[in-house]
């Protein structure tokens, strides 16, 4: 099963071969509330770690989604344009945002694993 890592900004990253699939965590979507719009990057766009990769708008606020790794946008989740609520319904699966190629394994290794992310979340309470 592909390994999933997490950022302090509540993005998840799952390596699928040499492609990184990126989305926001269940915690993030709960904090945002009902998501009404998702702005995704253009396929082919080069992103550096920390760059704004997408924007999520909810009934509460708009929030940026940052690139957790450097890479090139290989695909975006077109289904989110028609149904942004997919992020609320399945943040870790059907609600993914983008796929990156050309990512550095070293950057992935620096991200939190699930145990570390759960500990981080416990510290926010």
C-alpha cells in the first residue's frame, strides 16, 4: 500500500509509484466546513515546495493549499469543479486535488508520517 505523509498545513501526500497524489486532510476539511469551490493549478505548472498550489473556498473562508513537495503538476481532479463537496465526503480518496511528478524522495521523507501527524493534531487541541 502506498505510504501517506502529512504537512503541518494539513495536506496529505501519497506516493503512487513516482507520482505524488496531494489533497487536504479530513481535519482540514472539517475546519473549513462545506466546500463550495476549488481552484486547481494548470497541468504542466512547476511548483516548488511551499508554493500555493490550489485554493479551497468554503462557506466559512477561502484557504490556500500549498505544494508539499516540489514537482510538476501532472493531473488535477476535474471532478472537483462539478462537485467540490467531494472534498468533504472523501478528503483522503475521491477528494484529491492534484498529482505531481518529478518529486524528490528526500522531500517526501521529511514530511510527517501518520503517527507524527496524529501527535501534531493532538497538540492543536
